[in-house]
């Protein structure tokens, strides 16, 4: 039972760390976008735009990869938790909860799979770094063209 409690606590800690990482990366990205927005357009600012946009793309990519790693780590932790529940506990709290949420069987069709993926927090939070990365590219092109 103590190992089960420890596994659940570790999974919760990973989720908490992921939330803190999201807040950090959101702050960094918002700051970078603000720096770009407050800087006047012009040739003298082109190098700064390139540097900030380049840094922003790197930060967004790091955020995306970190989220992917947190997600994989939690998936493995819940595999272990589910195994402990199957083999040693009469009540399967996490496994039953996952089954009620749709489990590993998303609705049929591409639209159903996309909708099911977006309904999970992990799916939504992975879109945000991609949006920031694209935003940096658009801002860079806009600054270089003007």
C-alpha cells in the first residue's frame, strides 16, 4: 500500500511540476512577445527582432519537448499505478476513472480522435508552444518585410 501511495504522490508531483513549467514558459513567451511589440520597427531593430524571434522559437520548442517528456513520464507512472491496482487492490480508482473518460478508445473517425485529444489537458497544452512558435515566425517576417 505504501508503494501505491508513493506512486500516486509521484504522479501528482510530476503534474505539479508540469504546471509550474507551463507558467514559467508562458511568462517567458509573453515577455518576448512584449519586447517585440514595444520595439519600434526599422532597420536598427531588425537584429533585435531576429534575436528575440529566434530565442522565442527555441523557447517554444523547449517547452513543447518538455511537455512531451512530462506526459510520457506520467503515462508510465499511471501504467505502474494501474498495475498495482489490478494486482493488489480491490478498488481501481485511476483505472476506472480513465475508462469513464473514454480511456484508450477514442471516438471513431478523424474528427472524433481530434476532439478527444483536445479534450485532454495534455493535448491542449501542447498546442500553446506551437502557437507561440508560429507567432514568432509571423512577427519575424512582419518585422523584416516592413
